[in-house]
C-alpha cells in the first residue's frame, strides 16, 4: 500500500536523514520526497510517499518520537488505474 506522509520538521542538521532512516527501518520504502522551508520559523514542510505492507499507524507513532519531527499526518494514496493496452 502507498501512503503520503505530511511532516513538519525542525530546521536542524540531520532531521531529514533521521526521518528517512526511521521510515526504511520500519519496513517502508520511500518513493518520492518533496518539500522545503516555509514561513519565518524556518520549519521544513515535507511530503514523503512510501510503500509498505505494515500498518501506517506504526510508522506514524515511531516518527512522532523523533525529536526533530513536530507533526506527522498520514493518508493513503490511491493507486493509478492501469492503462488498457490494445
């Protein structure tokens, strides 16, 4: 199943590496990453799409424990319909 994670990270060295590492160690494969700094606070707003067979809540709980991660929202991503080959 594919999920989209919407995260807010503190702007500290290594925050992105910790989030991606935790994601992979929990059995989810990153498929795309998008984001950047927004606002005066310098926080990172990050969207991460992952594939995995485990419950997404497991990953959410683990990411919430990462000190640099301020918020995590997870939503399922609909699979694109397959094209018909003629």
